[in-house]
C-alpha cells in the first residue's frame, strides 16, 4: 500500500520485469528506499519516458497502530458514531497492554469560560475539601465541546474534587503540585470550563484519564475516572516539550 487506507497491493518483480502486461504495459519501475523508511519510485514507460514519483508522505513508516492509539474524533461527525468507536476501543484496551488516546478536536478557538456557578463558590467548595470539612464536592459537568467531542456517554459527564488518594484529589495535588492548589478555581476556569481547551481521553486497560490542555496558557488539567465520575487530579502549568514524555507515561 502506498498510503494508509490505500487498497492497492505491491507485487515483487525483478528490475527487468515490465510493469503491467500486454496492452497495459507501462514499462519498468524501480522503487527507492529512503533513509527514513519512506519510498519513492522511478518509472520508465513503454515509450521510454522517465517518470519520477516523489516519496509518499507516510510510506511504510506510517504507524498503523498509532492511528488507533491516538484518534481524532473530530473527523467523526455523528455523536452516535463517536460513542460507538470509543466504546469499542475502550473494550479493546481492557484486554490489551497497549494504551490509546482519543482527541476531541485538536484546534479549538478560545472562548469565554462556561462555569457551572460563580468562581467564588467553586473556590469555597475546593477550600472545604482541602480543609477536610467534606470528603468530596461536585464541580459540575464536562462541557459538551469536551464530552460530546470525545463521544462520552451521558453518565460520564460529572466532575468531582475529592480528598482522594496519592494518585488523585487533594492528596495528589499537595504531594506533586502544591504551589498551584491556591489557584485551583482560577486554573479550572481556564481548562475544565474553557471551550477552547484541547481535550484528550487516555485509555489503558481499565484506567481512563482526561487531559484538558489550554494551549495559550500552557495549562493542563487532568482527571481520573473514578467510579461514575471524573475525579480531578490537578491543574498545573504545562510545558509543550513535556508532551512526548507524558504520552509515554500514560
């Protein structure tokens, strides 16, 4: 196949074999392998004309598995289709050690944040959990741009902030990102409730994690699927140079 999704097939021939046969003979072709794994070709037609076919964009270096590990749901227009694809891939992840990431849409314009209630009330709720007054508070639901963009089911939209454990909630935040905890409500305004945040769903076996990235401010909110809701892990300043390492970790 010359490109991903191509339905053609390659048949090995010697350097002297004609391309095609009979009335359809095109002459001879030589395929050149590039140092990066890409391929180009030179065709000498039956009339003696030389045609140079440039190296294809993906060639045999195209990572077909990668197309499933990181899928842009923005290419799937119907919500029901996004949900079906997501459900099937999540089911596949449960029986595989390979993880996948799904992107709702990579390029979204920033817009006015859509908060479920005034920021002061959100800050007060977070402070109550941080102080140990309550175990958990609801932070509302994911924005449709994020939840429907991925294809999440309606019962997967709620976000909570909890006392948590070492890998989510207040304990995780204090252990790993304590300098941003006092700004939690403000940072959530610019990630969780920012319609222009890029949203990804990371799936590995039974674990699901949401990543909401505000590219303009380099802020990243991460949420872990815990029971019926998404539990907030943290929001922190995100360096784009760290993306590859984070993906490898996820």
